[in-house]
């Protein structure tokens, strides 16, 4: 009977050790997932900032293009004055 009890205790200890190992692995995986989530959030923020900068640059280019078109039209009118 004592040997059976010892075997059961040994089995229980083995299972507890296995459980401890699994909990440790789960904790490590959760920490890695947290790190990945932080990286993703940081990258999304960078993309958002880049999109804002691109939008501003596009608006500036549109304004400059409009100004060039107006200058071109004005120059065309002035050149027409000198045509024979």
C-alpha cells in the first residue's frame, strides 16, 4: 500500500511539474503576444503619421499645380499680346 501511495504521489508530482511547464510556456507566449501587439500598435501609428504627411504633401502639390496652371494661363495671355 505504501508503494502504491508513493507511485501516486510520484505521478501527481510529475503531472504538477508538467502543469508548471505548461503555465510557464503560456506566460512566455502571452508576454510575446503583448510585445507583438505593442509593435503592431507602434507600426499602425507610424502608418497613420505617414498617411497624414502624404495627405499634406498632396494638398501642397495640388495648390502648387493650381498656381502653375494660373501662371501658365497668364503667360499665355501675355504672349498672345506679342503675336503678329
